[in-house]
């Protein structure tokens, strides 16, 4: 063990200044917070994209239902005309 030096910053067991350990801990926490923020942003973006996709599918389904309804109406009208001609 080395003798204590006077006038120097306190050191850790690894010989690093204790401020370095605190700074490293703070840096790691900030890095973790940034990663968490990026993950939250990505989740929010994906949720928005999924919502948009659901709306698009609902709109496409509605348009398809309207097309099929018009087609069924035309078929019914043609059947009525054919029946009227047959009588």
C-alpha cells in the first residue's frame, strides 16, 4: 500500500480519483437515460405506424364492402329486369 499523499484528490481502490468513479456513474446513467428515451421514441413511432396501418385497412375494407354492395345491387337490378322481360 502506498503512503497517503497530501494535497491530492481522494482515490478509489483502483487508484482512480473518486471523481472519476462519480463521473463514470453519471455518464453511464445519462447513457442509459438516452437509450431509454430512444427506445420510448421508437415505441411511440411504431405505435403511430400501427395505428395508421389499422386505419388504412379499415378504410380499404369499407371501400371493398361498398364496391361489393354496388355490384350486388346491379346484379339484383339485372335479375329484376330479366324477370320482368320473362313475364
